[in-house]
């Protein structure tokens, strides 16, 4: 088998290539958009066909090359179903197995905590732990629905129970280290070794780290596989994707289906409803988009964390109350409105055309 560990020195990100020299099928894990030409050259050099581009989570520190690789190679993109990346071809669930080449299997292990949708991949004796488990550390837990308690449980109960000699390949390393193993991390990782769950939570809650520099750009882009929202949907419409049954249809299909199940209103009607009062306005874009301009008094509730955060919003405690949802162009808000309905909110409206139409 071909195995390559690649490094982006701008964001300290590791990308992994696994390929079979006989069948020529290949898989990328956590590719970075600025290296897409390097990836294509690697594929061409060995005459490989890319089958999957897998993500351990929706990244906040770099933009994925998944969408670009899909456009250029026809590969399928795959992201956890809990990440809010509806445009990914495959919505990954815990325990899924990606088969490629001649009997090669990559198993999915849910390792929520860094983000709600974080996962790890296990191939043979190699664990690709993303931002969940680092060499001598772990990912932060203070954004995107992160939870220190969940991360502790995932690492100690799921990863640390793997065989001692399982190799650990992280999503990042900031000290020039390339690989570890489960025994090393279980016995010597300073964040986790000998720490109780409560001690770990206290450590994580007092890191006081600044936000990643690219978070406002990277998170929304990565929910569209690294492409512009409209570009991503147009690209998927042009392709006849063969998707798993649980995720049939293109992104545009899913938006269209959502719009059939919700009520959309024009900007004019939205303004009239707001003027009349007794309606909560919810902005489902990312924080950077919100700060650049938003409807007055709108509640920021990004689509990717909607399911995890909505229960804590006091204004939305009454599920019978009227809610007006909007995004940039209307796609995310249609999906968000459908989600809110599924959660029991029975008076949800979506603004057709989104904030662009409003502006």
C-alpha cells in the first residue's frame, strides 16, 4: 500500500494519502485547499483514482480541498452528519466503514468533543485522530458545540481502549512530531494521563486560547466542502452523484426538498412581520458574516450548531412562538427551518433570498 503523511506548514495541518498500487484507488484524509495541485500531482504520478476525501471535522484553522478534489477528480466528500455540512456527498455516522481497493477498510469512530461532529478514522493499525487526540495533547473544546467532558469520554473510552501499538497520526502537531501510539498517549499525554474527568474539564475550561485566525472564513467554507455556497451547489447539480441511501440527492435537491416542507416569505413580508412584533429573528450564518451586517436584534445561531444550541436560547423556549430564519441567500435557512420543525417548532418562516435580498 501507498501511505503518505503530508504537512501544511502555514496551519500545522497533517493530510494523509492512502492508496493501493494495484487497484489504483486512493483516499485523502483532511486535505488542505492550498495544496490541491500537490495532491493532483501525487495522484497523477502513481496513476491513482481518488475515491474519497474524508474529513475528521469541520475545520476552523484551514479550508478543506475536498470540494476542489470532487470537482477535479469526481471523488466523494464525506463529513460527519453532526457537522452541518449538508453539501458533503456522504454524511458519516459512527461505525461507518469506507471500503476501497481490494478489501481495505477505514472504520469511523465518533470522537465528539473538539467539535460536536469530530470523528477519527481507523485503518489497519493506524488511527487518524484529527483534532481529538494530539501527540502529547488534544484539541480545544470551546467552540462549534465542543465539550470537554465528551472529549474525555471519547478519548479514554474509545481511543485508549485500542491496542497499545495502534499508531496515532494526529490532525496537527506544533512541535515537529509525526506519529505516536496509543500506549504512549495513554501513559504520558499530560492533558489526559492520570487525570480524572473533572480535572480534565477544569484544564480545558482554563486554556483561554484566542480564536483560530481563519475561523470566520474557514468554518462556513468547510460546511460547503471548501467552496463558495453557490459554487458548491452548482457543482453538485452538474454531477450525477451516486450517494448512499440515507443521503440521496444533491445539495440543491436537499434545499429544494426542504423548501417544500417549510414556509418561505419575501423580504417585504418579513419586514412587515418584524414591524408588527411578536416574532424572533434567527440568523443562521457564521459569526463573521453576522458581524459584517445583520438584521437588527437577530439572534445568532449558526446552522452547524443549531441542534446543540437552540435549547439554550431563552427567546426560543416557547416552541409555538413565531420564528423568522435567514442566511445569506436562503439555502441554509431553508434547511435550518426544516430542522427547527423537526425539533418541534411549529411556526417557522424562512426569508427567501436571505440577507442578500434584505440588503
